C-alpha cells in the first residue's frame, strides 16, 4: 500500500519542502532556498552496468549551489540493518551520474548529500544509521580510512505529533500513520483540509484522498464507514459525518465494558469533532460558537442530535440558532 502512495506524495515540492523543515536544523534551513527544488531521476547505473533505484531524489538550492536530497523510503516492519550501506551506495551512484552529466564540479566543491529515511514500521528502528558503525572496531591508524556517512531518520510511528509544526504536511503524514481508528483519521483529515486551503500543487490533495480511502477501508468494520468523497473536503466531511453518528454506539460500549474514563474521553472528543465539523462547513467563528455551546453537554443523545443539525443546517447562523434552541429546550442533568 505505502510505496506507490509515498512516491506520489514525495513527487510534490511542498511535501519535500515540509520534510526539510522537519528534519533540517536552523542553520541548514537558513541556507537552503525551498522555492528552488528540482526532482531528479532516481535510477542509476554503475560503471560495471549494475542498476540501482532510489525512491526519490531532489535537488535544492544551497549556498548558491546545490544540495542533493536522497529520500530513502523504508516501509518494512523491521528496520533494515543494511540501510547505511544502501544509502552510501545510492550516494556513490548519484555522484557517478552527476559526473557523467558533467555536473559534479571540481574536487572539494562537490554538492553535499542529505540521506533521509522515512520509516513507518510497527517496531522501533534499531539499525545503525552511520556507515562506520557497521565496520568492526579498528586501530586509530585505520579509523580515518573507513567509509562514513550518516542518514537522518524520521520514525513516523514514534515521533510526537505536537513536535511537528502546524500546517506542515509531514504532520498530516505522521497523523495518518499513527491513526488507529476512523475518528483519529477524521481529525487529521479535517486539519489537512485546512492546511491545503491555499492552492496546492495540482493533484497533491487527491493523493491524500487515495491514501485515506485505503486506510479507512482497512479500519472499517462491516457497514461502519460510508464511501468517501472524491476530493479532500468531501472525504473529510464524510468521515466527520459518519463518526458523528457513533455516540450511541460508544455509550453502549462504554457502559458494557465499564470504561468510564474512556467514555469521558470519547465525549470530549465528540464535542471537539462536532466543533471541527461546524468549522469545516461554516468557518472558525461558527465552530468556536458550537464548541462553547457544547462545553457542559454530556448527554450522548444530545450530541447525536447536534451532529444531525451540523449536517443538515444551511448556514452557520441557522446551525447556532438550532443548537441553542435544542439545548435550551432539552436540558437535563448529565448521565
């Protein structure tokens, strides 16, 4: 599932620029021009005819020259003990390719390389990322003679979402990878829709939609998830609307299993989701108003009714008036 989706995603400049914003330090980001990104072929043939394929290679303007960004996408369930060797091999073949094209430059001025490994395995990455660590310890005389290159790792299943910048598409990528239920996927989809409101590169949003279809189909139980829409906003709305119809199911599960704390978490999440759904349809002011109206609402039936109102309302004013009237008329102590 992942290889084609990731190759498509990282065929877009914004994804690569946002990745650099996540893995790059302040000094590097000051010296690269993320507006000057060029995608390069990732197939290389060595001097003896051997062929290697990297996943994605981009060139970014750096200090008036070029920095070559090797994005090695790793999708195995366990870390690859030979990843450092593979990256070194790709780097060597890249330099050979640049030499053939007369783009390598003079010795001492070759363009630097940044190898990046995106890893989404279930287990923690344990393989060495520094090539020299794969070689047996040697005396001081031999140490400088050994090949050395370190790769940068982004372990998507374990990076904290809050450590990633809001609006950065890598935060959405990580959110999709870490989603374990349709409601978590819906939260990421709503946020992603906001981040892509500015005109994105044509087709980028559609790649995320295709990925959402795959993830949602894998998660859904029979009859639980309706088909998603054809664009990102429709897909996000479909997820939000479907999830908003679950409070009664959650209430039964919470009571049956005695998980009061979990039920409380779900209530809080449901209120937040209804607010985000209102924001998606009618704007942030309406969404914030709905959140305020629902602050002390802990009745599952009331939340289910509000979900219906959010879906059926024709305007933000109609929604807030209807929610206000319903809650005022049907107020009763929390369950």
